[in-house]
C-alpha cells in the first residue's frame, strides 16, 4: 500500500507521533510511505532523518506570544491564497491512502481528489463528547473541519467508549539513570520570563529546552538547550519532575515514565486546557495558569506520581490500516487498550469521569 502521511508541524507532539509510525513502517515490506509537514518554517524542523525525503508547506498555524494564542497575529499571518494553491497543486494520484495528523493541506487535497483518508490525531478525539474545557463553537468547528477525513481515530489517555486509541511511546534511548533535576519545556513562554521565575529556586537544578535557544549554556541554576530529540529523551529519563505546557505527547511520555507534572496550558487553546484538566481530575498533575512562584514552590515538594504504561509498537494499527476495513474500529481499539496498564487510583477516577460525562 502506498500511503501519504500529512503531519501538522506546529507542535513537536505531532512529529513525535509520526516518528514512531515512520520507524515501524520502515521495517515492513507491505507499505510505502511519504511524509508532508506544514505549519513550521522549514529551518525549524530537527531530527527528521527517519522521514526520508519529506516535503514541507507553510500550511496554517497559530501565533503565540507570552504563553497565549495571539488571534490577531494569527489572522494576519494567514496566507489563504497560498494555502488554496498548495491544496490545488498537490497531486495525490499515486497514493492509495492518506494518513493525517491534523495537517490541513493534505487533508483538503485528499478530499478534493477523493483519496481515502484516515485522521490519526489527538484532535480527532474531541469530535466525540469527551471531557473538554473552554471549547467554544469555533473550536468545535475547527476540530471537525480544519483537517477533514473519511475516518477519524482519536488518540487520548482513555477511550471514553469511542473510537479513540491510546498513545504510542518511543522508549528507545531511555536509560535508568536518575538525578534530582527538573525538566522544563515551555516553548510558548519567553526565555527571560522562565529564567526570572526559576532562578528564584536556587537550591534546585533545572534543565530547560526552548526553541529560542541556539547553543547550550548555563545561567544560574538553569541549563539551557535547543530542542533536540536524544538530549531531551535523556533529560526526561533522568529528571524527577517536569514543568511543561499541556501538549498531549509530552504529557503522555511523563505518564509512561512516571514523572510528576506541573502543567501550564497554553492560554487560548482549549485542547491544552482540556488535557490539563483531565490529568488534574485523574490526580496525575498540578496546574498553574501563569508562571506562579507560589505554585511552583509548592509543587517542588511533590511525591512521585502514578505511572500509566503505554506501548511503543504500532504494528497492530498498521495491520488494521492495511486490511482496509476502516469503518470497523472496535477490534482495533479493544486490542490496543488491553495493552495499557492503569494504576488502581486512576481506574477509579476514569470510571467517575466516564459516568459523569
């Protein structure tokens, strides 16, 4: 089967998920896959070797400032005429299927050319009545129509009774070496604001990854790094806790590797607010809405959190894709969720959330 995989490049979580799929597909002889990314400047991608000769487009994305979505700047940055031309000119005739992780150009091109498409994204989970926080009418419309698909498979920490899959976790290069550092990943915050907040806690060591950093350096009690896959994985393995926004893949890795979380959801994005509140309801994280020194100080006294064990092998999903019975998701979902291990306290909370929903 010849597959085109469209990936939203705005956040690293989409790319992380695509890397896991790409590695698994590369080992198979029954599938050929090409990748297209959009939503990020071409020079902003890193550690992309697994995708081979991938293509990039400008696409559509959000503009953020000081930890908040800036809707006016987002509107000004839209180039809808370029988007339309990219959709119109993208030829998908050689492909049997489009897999799509919230990428709009390939999604609309497949719809226009009548190529079968499957949405495989965290955003696709929100087309179902699952726990949401702060979602307005426009948010719900966006979830449905930003990247349309014939079949939609959501990805979340629980299925809530809908065609939603658990996340896959890349646990390669993870060594069982621990220290007392705190990993910080707040890509939407200003570096100076992060530095000012964390330098207050001089007795703690912080390891911060940020897209504005070009070269690793030390400033007070903070080690700064540019984003990079393997150094980030190593820092995640060593740390005792994580301060981050509420992106889905980042939180999934923290759950899998038993890292306590202090989450600051990106203001103005209901998806991150929903992620953060779901984890808080499950007792798996603490929240802050600003870089609140009092909240950070309290969280730094944390006890280890519960671990949720997800799997790293997506071959059950790939086999399902190749069988082409895409309307039948029950067996796929059942097989994948049977491999997920929840601690008893989380199972109790999940039952409560499902009943209340």
